[in-house]
C-alpha cells in the first residue's frame, strides 16, 4: 500500500513539475520590420501572416515601422485601404515615425488611425531589439 502511494505521488509530482518546466521553455516570438517603402507593406504583411500561422500560440507581435519620405503616402486613403486590411488580418501593428511626419509636413490627423506614432523610428526599433524582438531593416 505504501509503495503504491509512493509511486503514485512520484508520478503526479513528475507531471506537475514537468509541465511547469515545459511551460517556462516556451518563448513567445516578437518581430519588427523597418521600411521606407509603402510598396513593401504587402510582402512584409504576408511574412507576418506566415509567421502567425507557423508560430501558432507562440506568435506574440509583429510591428512594421515606416519612416522616411514615403510617410506622405499614408494620407492617400485609397492607396492605404488594402494595406490596412491585410495588416489587421495578419495582426500587424503599424508604426510611423513622428520625426518623418514633421520633416515632410504630414499631420498625424491625416494618417490612418491604425498607425501608432512614435517619436523616433530608430530609437523605437533599437528599444524593441533590447527587449529581444527579432528585427529586420529594409
């Protein structure tokens, strides 16, 4: 009787501790891509959709950071509509550089509300990398 109780207890502890260790080993994946080209939003978003499917529950976030002269294109609602739809479906967070908006005289109110505005694209990207986000700059 004691032997059966001891074996059962060891078996239960093994499952409990083993489950805890496995849960700690799973790492959520976070991604960021920087670009200056609006036309790259489609392939970047397709990459996010692929990673979302591949990672499953381990998919954490995917951010696309736009900077440079093409921030002026963000005000074109017709151009941006398909990109915004794709980004939403692929769980992409769209980010734009406030410095670029200012430099090219684009008002925040004229860009789609889906965009998160950050003060400096480069600082933001480096901060993400410090947090362990996998990044790519195009």
